[in-house]
C-alpha cells in the first residue's frame, strides 16, 4: 500500500533538505503526485517502516555517541579541575614562603628603627649638656680670674695651682667625652637608608676593636674629638 507524504516530512524521514526533495520531484527521480496544486511524495508502507527502523537505529546510535561524548567531556572537566587544584596548591605554598620572607624583613627593619629611635632619644637628652658645657667653662674661668685679681700674690699663686689642677681634670674629662652615635647621624642629616648603613659600619668597626667607639647598655658611643671619615667612606 502506498502513502502520500509531504516533501518536508519526506525530507525529515530520509535526512535530506526539502529543496533536494523538490529537485528530485522536478527531475522525475522521485515518485510523486500533485494534489490540489501541491506535490506529495509517493512511498510504500514497507519504505516507511524501513525508514522508521533506520531512523530509530540512527537515533539509538546517536544517543550512544552522545553518551560516550558526555562521559569524555566529564572526564576532561575532572582532569582540568585536578590540574587547577595542583596549580592553586603551588601558588599557596609560594605565597606562604613570600609572606615568611616579608615578615622576617619587617622584623629586622623594626629592630633597626627601635635602635635608631633609642639612640636619637638619648642624643636629645644629652644635647643640652653638650651645647652649654663650653659656656659654663668660660663662666667659671671668668669667676676665677676675678678672684685672682682681688687676692695677693701668694693667694694668686695658690689659686693658679688650683686652677691648673682643675684644668687638668677638665682636660681629662674632655678626653673621655663620648656622645651617642645618633648625634653623628643627626648632625649630618642622614636619611633612613644612610643612617642604617652608618650604624652597620660603626658596629663593624667596634667589633674590630676601634678605640674611638664604645658600647654601653646596648648603645654605641663615639669620641667627641676624633674624625670618622675612614668609617663613613
């Protein structure tokens, strides 16, 4: 038994385009019939069943292909996920190492800043004594000279001897004049990096036994009457 099928339906059944169906009808290679001005494709029941079986088998085959393709896609997604996890783990380890290095560097910088602050605070505390000491000595000398003018020769000789002893004692104290290292840094207006370098250089010289440098209560002191170009260079 034969059936009349629309060209669009026949195209779907056989898997070709509708234009191809019309082209075959016009060439006469495809059985057809014109009804009410429209073309229909003539197909037998056996052909329809065969087409349906082919279409069903094709659908099953395509379904299997899609299922396998979906599994492969899931596997690829899982593999990409595992690679991403490994990359993130490596990044976390690198961040931990970098953080540890930054923390250590900051601790060293804080230690240097504390030491510089302590030295500069000591400098300010002693600045008054260093600044006004010459004026006090001059005033004492003027008072002594005025007393000498009022006394007789013997008193003058005695006073001169006492003055000589005082000067020797003052000279000895001057020879032992020590100021904090921070004073040198402040007077030269060193910036932070230069100040840190200067502290390291004087520490190194102190460890070598340089007599111009002393250390007391964790603070470095330098002699008032020496030059330090050889250390600063």
